[in-house]
């Protein structure tokens, strides 16, 4: 397998904290990463029922069998184990003693906050970023093949048909995770809701409208969106509000983490179909937003991603709060640069000046073409260079 960007920070975190937790969606490569970085650690998965029963019924005996260093996979399956882990770690806080993984962010985070706060480092692993994807072979040349296939490692490592694998992934997610976490009686209704959400990727989130179209209440829609977010299928961009006197749209923007999943949910069966699809621009925008999210999370930076839409003024697809910069990003799925692509970005210096934020404004256009340009105060980046620039 390839070396993941997060590997160095994972190794470093294990030299500082007695426990390290890695969360992320199913099949994002958490187990492979941990076993590759820590080949000498004992390994046990809490997914199998017998291991789960052992850890549940006799947690002290389980931890005596795995005293560390050890990798405990799918640790959120046994949340009561964390209280006993606290006891064991307090007795011997050796760095890197336990490496925990989990694919349900809320389950693992809740257990950590209750029992292991101050004793554990928390990292996030999403599917492959573009700079990781190219390590499987020659650099991709067709943007729509990349966006359509998505970035789950197994697809690229084993050269599997992306549409078939993603359909199976979604069926497994709905049948197992949704049934277990939400105890949803009507899985068909949830699947319909999921498809409708995919059709709204890169749009401002309106729970009332989404719930109405899916035939569920506003509260149910809110609950289901929370589960999709906790499962790392979606993420939300809050509005960037720094000037209270300026009227801005305050709804968050919805993005899917993996563009391949969006295509699967929308029935887009080939890259060629995606290239002419009415939602091509929205799906490409979500792909860009996800790539920037990966660039930050895989380097242990907070997400700090926002969007901006003034009610009568500028709209920017992303606002990135980097350490010393405010990066405004406009995303276009066209392969030819048009003058109107740059209009919102030209307003970025004035927007940041009015906000009182002292960080340097940096304007970037990311488009589906193949050549970069250095315009006055604006960087024009082809999609292939998205991981070649600094986002932190």
C-alpha cells in the first residue's frame, strides 16, 4: 500500500500521547494505516462478535490480554471499555500504548470526552487525497474519471469497478450502520433521503425543504443529517461572518466527502455521463472542498472551512482560515477561464479589510482546465494542482 500523508503525524502523536484515536469513514484506510505504521503492535478488531463480547463482559481480562502496545480497531463498538482504558493508561502512561480506530465519529468522540480527555490525541483519516491517489500509478489526466470514481483506497488499490464497489458500500452502510445507530425501521425512506441529499451537494442546507421532499419531519431530517455527518459521508461549511453590519446568508453549505458516492447515489454510471450532467458543477465543487478538507485534516489542522454569500454582494465557494492567510476560493467546472470566474475573488481584499482580520487575503480560482496562471492578486489553479499549494 502507499504511504498516507497522515502517517508522519500519526507516528509523531504516538510518541507524545499514551493513546491515539483515528476516526474516519469506513474503508478510508484506517486499519491499513495503523498496521503499517505500527507493525509490531498487537492487533484486535472489536467488529467480530466474539471479541466484542469478551471486551464487554470482561474488560479487565480483555485489556490484560492486550496490555499494549496494541491497535484496537472499531473501538466505538465497546464504549464501556474506555473507562477501563483510562484506569490502565493512568497506571502506565507510556506513549503510543494504545492506537484506537473508529468509523462512527460520535461514538468514539463521546467515549473519548467522557473517559480519555487529556490522555489521547485525535486524528482524522478521510479517503485518498489527489496527491495520495497519484501514488498508485501515472498522474490522472481526465478530471471526470477522478471525480466519478471517488477516492476510497480499495477501488484504486485493487483496480475495482468504482460504480459496483460504491453501490455495495452504500448498501452495507445503510443496512448495517444506519440500522444500528438510528434503528430506522424504514430503510427505504432513509435511502431516499440520502439520494435527495446527494442532489443538494454544494448547496445551502435547507432542512425543511429536504425533509419535505423526503416525506419526513424537520427534526427527522436534522437527525439524519447529523448521522451522515458523524459517519463522514457529508460535511458542512458554516457561513463566514466577520462583519455584523453586512447582511450575509447564514445557512451552512452541504458537501459530500466523496464525489464517487454522490455519482453512485445520483445514478451517474460513467465519467462521460458526469461530464455532461446538470450537477457537474456542484459535484466538482464538492470534490474541491473535500480535497481542501483532506489537505487540512491529514496534517492535523482544524477544518476551518467556510462559505460566503452576501445577500446583495459577493459570493465565494470557500473561505479557508489558514494560520497567516484568509484564502478565498472560487470553483468552476469549465475547462476555459472566463472573466466572470474572477469577479467575486477580486472583492476578497476589501472583504477581509472590512472584517478587521489582519491575515493576508489570498484569492484562488480552481477550475477543470489544465494550465495555471498568475493573474493580478489571483492564483488560477488547474484541478491537478490542488494539493500542490499550501492550505494550512
